[in-house]
C-alpha cells in the first residue's frame, strides 16, 4: 500500500497483478471502459446540474476505483449483497444498473426501478439488483447491513454483505454500534470506509485523532486493512480477501479503509475553494484512479491510445444517448405521490 | 379462558408466534437469560435458543438498525427497547429510516418488524423512567403505532403486529403489566390493527382514550351513572392509523367528546382526534370537544405528590365528564 505513492504497486510485479488476481486482460479492459463511462457520466451529471436539470450530484471522481473494485469483487463472487452510499454511482453501474436508469434516477424522470421518482441519487432498492441504498443519512446503512448479514447467517446462506461510507460517517455512534455488533456475532460483513480525508469541508484531523481508521477495527475484534483506494486492483484484492474471511469458519467482518481522493466539491451544492488549496487539489489529481488504471494498462500494452479513444467516444455516445432519452422521458404522474406507503 | 396479567398475555403472544413461525425472533437488552427486565421473554432462550433470542449490546440505535436489516432479509424480528425513555437513540432508524422503506422503494421493500416499548408513569420512575412517547411516533406516516389497555387486546394486537408486513411500534404501559388482569384465551387469536373498541356503550358523552387511562375512564363512567349521565368509552387501541370511523360514529351519536390521555396535551393524540371531530362532526356537537391530558412538562416528576399531580385519575375524569355533561 502506498497512500501517497505516485506509482501503482500493482504495476511493479513481474506477473501482471490482474492476472494473479484471476482477471483476464479483457475483463480488466472492460472494467476500464466502464470507468471511462463512469467519468463521462459523472461529468455529464455535473453539467446537467449547472443547467438546472439534475438537482444534486455527489461526484464519484476520485473514489471510482474503490466503488468499482468492491463491486467487481462482489459481482464476480456472485453472492454478495451491498449497502452503498451516495458516492457509489460507479458501484451501481458495475452491478448492472444501466446508464439510462442512472440518468433517469438523477433527473427524477419516470421509470427507475429503485424508487419511482421518490428519491434522488437513485436511492431505494430494486428487485433487479442485490443492494439496498435506503437513505443518505450518514451512517444509517451500517447497522442495517449488519442486521442483513445476521439474517443471512441465520438462514444459512453464504452471502457476504458490503457497506460503504465515508471517513466522516465513521464518526457516527451508529458506526461504532454496527461494528461492535458485527464483531460479537462474527458476521459476514465488510465495512468499506472511503477515506478522502474530507467530510464536506471538515478535514480528517478535526474528525478523529488517528491517521488510519483501520486501527479501530482491532477494538471490535476483527482485522482492519489499509488499502490504496485509488488502485482498482488493490481494492479488488482486498475485497476478495474480505469475502473469503467472511466465509471462513473462524472469520467474520473486515474493515477496509480505502484511501481515496475527492477530485470535485463535496456535491454540486458545495464550493470547495473555500476550504481547499490548489496544491492540495493538485496532489489529489495525481492520484486520479482513472489515470492510474490507464497508466497500468498502457504500461502493459493492453490498452493503446487508439483503443482508449474508442472507449471515450463510445462512452460519450452512450451518455449522449441516455441524456436525450432521459430528457424526453415523462415525469412520474402526480398520482405516484400517494400509495405504497404501507405494505398490504 | 384464563385470567392473565398484561405481561403474561404479551409473553404468550410472542411465544405462540415464535413457535408458529421460524422467521420470528426476539432481540434486545437482557431478553435472554434474564428474560427481560419485565420478564416479557421469560424462559424464551431455553425454549427457542440463542440464535432466536438475542441479548444485544446496550445500544438502541443498532438494536433498531439491526432489526430493520433482519426484516429486509425476510425475518420477523421483535425488538424490545427496555424503557421508552431510551427509545430516542433508536429514533433515527425507526422514524427516519424504517418508516420510509416501503414508500422510498416505491413499494418494493417492506420492513416487517415490531418494536415493543414499555412506557408511561405511575411507577415512581421519575423523569427518565416514565416517559410518554406516543406523540412523537403517531404522526409518522409509514409506522403503525399500537397502545393496548388490557391483556386480551395486548395478546391479539401483538400477534397481529408480528404478522404485519410493516414496522409496528407496540407501546406497553408499564403500570398495566401487573396491575391490569383479565380473561385471555389460551388459544391463538388476533385483533385487527387500526380498530378502536367501544368498551362501554353510552348516550350522552363519548370518552376517548387508550392505555392505562382507559381503566380510570371506565371507573369514572360508572360513577357518572349515579348522576344519570351515560358515558360511552372508546378505547383507540391503535394510534396510527386512527380509527376515524368509529370515533365519528360514536361522537355523532352522543354529541359530546372528552379525550383523555396522560401524554402532554400539546400535539398529543387528543389534538388530532379533536381536529378530526371538529372537521367531520361539527354539526353534531352539543359542546366543545374537551381534552383531559398530561401537562406540558417533560415527564412525570418523582415525588408521589408530584407524580399524582401529573397523572390523570378517576376523580379528574369524572369532574371533566360532569362539566361536559352540564354544558
Ligand atoms: C446524519 C447526517 N448528518 C449530516 C449530513 C450532511 N452531510 C452529507 S454528506 C456529509 C459529509 C460526509 O463525509 P464523509 O462521510 O467523509 O463522506 P464523503 O462525502 O467524503 O464521501 C455531511 C455532513 C447527513 N447527510 N447525514
């Protein structure tokens, strides 16, 4: 792990890191293409916000490798269940949510399967995807994930549950309660903390007195691992190990501290020039997860400038298509305001 | 039929549902070997095992959050919050999260769980062991809120709550646990959520209440027979959804309504009930809708004189009824 490293440790191995992790060149290329799509989508959402068409964007730029690396591990595993948070648009795409549904969900148009236009940021839950993203109340998903994991264990399923949250979220009493509970019952849950060292404007040193959040895991009786969260393959590796540990008879929870960056303001409502210096921003940009994966793949000759350009064009075309389609889609009928409040 | 205390009826409801449905489980502080501080779950851990009867850490927020997560997975957890005074820690997961599950997922997910909460005063519990919390809960769309007054209702309603596919808050008045006894069938039965009950028919005044205060209301209604005033007593039983139909049917007949509860008057259930009557039955009224409620103070004070001053009782209710009768 090298939180401030310029170079991905995975690119220095003799055998390319992704192959030793069981990923083929094509799989990783596909993953990269998806990360390009995520970037184009995120930029488009921000642009649409400026035009007054998308009310809120919580940019994922800087945490794509964390969000997507976890999702790739969950998806290839096949029996994981996820409790994401608002910066996890990339996770949802990897799990199969379409760009169209993502766009519709952000605008609030009719037809998304998560919330029918009742929530922003595609929050809610869909019968089509193994995840619940009920709310944006920071920390609330953690004990829910623990309860879900306990349910899986009671029912004898081998499901492993992921819950993601930020460094700020780790200050919630509920985070402590959830980790404590999970530790007691050795539940199959992976706590994934995306540490971008900021909670809106509040820096890590005003959030906690420690450097590595992973240190806290010892207090709950399970391992805490610091991971370079801008390195997709390191995230994938750590997530796979956590899945294995969760299923181990003596195993249980893992705390993954994914050291990520925040390349954009907190949300589209934020102005980060009030609290970030240009130097700080430049440091973050040097750890752009997309650029790092690009460098890794180019270095191995798996990605070429031509192919890269093709991915970017395809991504733009796809995002253009879904932007037009979503803008032309109908709004939910006002009758959808009522009903479906109580289960019958 | 056997005469049982309220706590015995509650225990019986849970035991029957635990035996009938393997998805039902219990979690909370001291619910295991201790059987709960009020013994609601006495001997459950021996009968149903540690995997279904779970002693949790002392942390109400996660008790509620874990309960919600279990319900997402299709289990039917019954959580116990030891005293109503400690439920605030759980408010985020119950009011903030659970109430929005079905609505916020456009009807896809539901949260089938029950949170049992002992509440109320008259037990010398002082400010932090006597709280009335129903006013904070009954105005939450997405939750159901039940507050039974007697063993028969407690058993039937708790069983309905456990079988319901929504988050249900089940408020148990601590003083009724042992003080209120009554006939309870030894066999399984349910009582529908959202239905009030006429405990006593009458013609001149409708007394609307719930929980412990129902019993004082029944005594007061009896006293007023001597004054030739016929009082109908209506037990709301469910506070959300309120049974508007039964309330209005009764008040339209009697033309007068007194709402009684121990929770503070401002914004209490009585405020809503009186608004419903004012809006829907104005032309039938022979007197202003009246309320006899707890004072606007944080909770019951400790000393017996102060506690008695806070509580409603038979005398206070019969005075209020007489005043209304004379209007
Ligand atoms: C309980 C709660 N308090 C405050 C907020 C407002 N808020 C939203 S995000 C945020 C900062 C969260 O920072 P962090 O957890 O580090 O995650 P990041 O946004 O950096 O990914 C705040 C204060 C909230 N949504 N929920």
